């Protein structure tokens, strides 16, 4: 190559496994790409502080601080700080826990639901934009969503097999 030639960076080999092994491990790849997707969302979107907590409350309903900390995988003092921040902004309310007068029950407010809906809309918009240049079908996307849901919310084996059979009969 002559010194005056300009080289273009090559496209990454999308067929290669990110685990780098000779035999790709799809389960390992799934974990790697799931983490990369979360990083992409955090990098590309200005996600509001506390969106994880709002998402937990949306999925699990009102919770005590200790339960929220356990669900989020953080310490109770860390969760207390997050809740104080969210209460101050009107995204959650804190009321006496009906079963334990020493603790509080945390509930998402209407403003918190609006904030979470806005965050989720932004995530959906970014994912749609990133999918436009691909040739993935709606069926492939639905399969991916079903796979992720099954990993996060596992079903008993009999129920999962019945669901697959029902889908195959449609």
C-alpha cells in the first residue's frame, strides 16, 4: 500500500461471536448482547434517576423499602436515598406500612407513571430507529421478545411447552 492511500475502516464481522470462542455459545452471546443493549440505552438516552425503581413498582406494586432494595439488588440505605429523591420529585408516595408501623409503603404516583411511560416511549423510539436499517421481521422481533420474557419470567416447563404448541397450531 502506498502512503497516500486512504483505507476505510472495515465493518465489524457481525457473524462472529463476541465471546471470541471458536464455537459460538449462543447463551453466552445472549448475555453479552443484553448487557450491551442496557449500556446502549444508558448511553443514548438521558434516563431519569429512579427509573429502575419506578419500573419495579410498576411490575411488583407497592413495596416496602427493604423489599425494593432486595428487588433492585442494592442496600437498604441506597434504596432509602433513591426513595427520598423520588418522593421529593412527586414520583412516589410514602405511607405507613399497614402491616408494620415501623416501615413505609412506597407507591408510584400518577406523575411517576407518566415519567415511566415517557422513559419507555424513549426506549421504544430508540430501538425502532436502530431496527430500521435491519431486515428483521416482526416475527423475529416477537420471538426475541418472547425469549427475553421467558428468561426474565420463567414459566413451569409444562406451561412453556403448552404455549409453544399453541403458537405452532396458529
